[in-house]
C-alpha cells in the first residue's frame, strides 16, 4: 500500500527519499483505510524506513513492523524537494523528458534501478507468512506490480496517497508452472473503495 498524504504532496513537491511526515489529512486518509486493511489480517507487515511509511504503519496499528530501506521511494537526486512549478519554470524540457523516461536528474534512480532495488525485498516477502502487508510508496507499488505481474510500471497510473493495492501470489510463484500472480485490487481507498481520495 501507499502511505498517506504529506505536506509535500499537497505542495506538488517531489519527495523521492526526502524524509517527510504525514500531513493531518494524510493521517485521516490512513485512518479511513483501517477497515479496508484489517480484514486481511496480515501475518507479516513490512514498511519502508522513511517517516511517512513508518507513520502510516503506526496509524494502521502495525508500529512494530519490520522496516526495510530497500522499499524507499525512488531517489530523485538533486530534484528532491523541488516543486513541479519550480522545475517547469527552470528546466521545463528536462522535467518533461524525465516524465517521459528519457532524462535523469543528477543522483537520481531510473525506474529500472528502482525495480532492481525493490526486487529482492519483494521476492523475500513472497516467501514470508501471509497475508503480507507492505507499506511503501507509489513508485514501489508500481515496481512491485512489474516484478509480480510483469506489468510495465511506466504504463501504470500513479496510486493515490493512502491507498491499497492487492495482489494474489500463489504458492510456488514464480518457479512452478501455473503459479501466476493476479491483480486483485488497485488503488483502493477508505473513502470510496476505489479511486483517488477527494480533497
């Protein structure tokens, strides 16, 4: 699942691995998701070690979960903390090229680098006692779908803050023939059961 909203989300500021806490609205988003998450009764809970993911775990009632730095959001390098408005004013062509996947800011990770960082963590969690709850970031959710379902993360719409994505991963995945992971739900929120959370 993706953590709740932060002040930087609201400001359209690129977070990357910036260590930003949840906003009050983000806390409410996560609280609204509790009745959606709890029926799954996760036996294993792991979160990114960034503050917004740790805080999301605490609000959900899993404050003692395992933290894993491999589940951090994409590193945006020197663009971390800049707003979209600042970038489009100063470096419009570079910003649009980055969105198209043809440019990387200094020190930033590509989508391929993110996927390869996340892959061993996801593969380990598939073998953990289930159900498994992973509390991370939008880029990590899309990378996990690429790993588990072979979906091109660049073709997936971003997930909303404070949303749950559910993948059914059968025993034996990915080595046994017929053990195919399936997308059960995408972008569920506690407000509507689907789609983006209203402002």
